[in-house]
């Protein structure tokens, strides 16, 4: 059956899927194939055992759904436009983006804040690139981490 992932709690390892038949099916992280963190809103294919979803596969096909964040895009934004905080806005961290924008523009008047913002953006670029996809998704999308 096909459906859409309604939610997944990383602490308990449980989630819920809305099937195309209009019913909701609970599942555990052990039912997810392959073992990557599921994201709310993902289209999925699954089997049913009783009232539970099992053998759940993402139907993403490698493309990005609306709301997904790509770590390569975030890293490129951090490298090329990091002093303006564009990568923070891309990841939905508006406050952090405004801080970097102010530090990266007005901060150059005092030199030091501008340099700090530049170093932070380069460090974050490298962190984004070396972080595995699942970990990037967990840290910066699910947990909404703003810094490093």
C-alpha cells in the first residue's frame, strides 16, 4: 500500500503513516527500510500486518520533496554567501541568519565581527560536507540546530 508519513519520534522510535485507504498505521523504526531516519511528509510504500505498517520504503526516488534540505546546497551557500547568513535562512534558522547578516555586513566596520562570521561560515561549510546525510537531516532539519 502507499501512503504518507505523518510523523516520527526519534526518542521513542515510533511513527505513524496515513495510508491511501484513509486509515492511520503505527510503525516502529525497525519496520523502516533501509535504516535511515524517516521525515514527515515522505511518500512511502508499506505492507500491513494487523493494524501496523511494516516493511516501509520511501518513494522519494532520490529527489527532494518540498521542505527537504540538501546538505550540498547548504554547504555551497555557506561557502559562497555565508557572511550574509544565507545558509542559515535556507535551513530555516532566521535568528541565526539575521545575526550572521548583521555581523557579516555591519561587522566589517569593526573588522573582528566580520572575520568571525566568515570563519563560522567556512567551518559550517566543512561540517555540512563531512556529516553523513542521515546525521545532517537529524541535526539541522529535525532538531533544528542553529550553530555547528
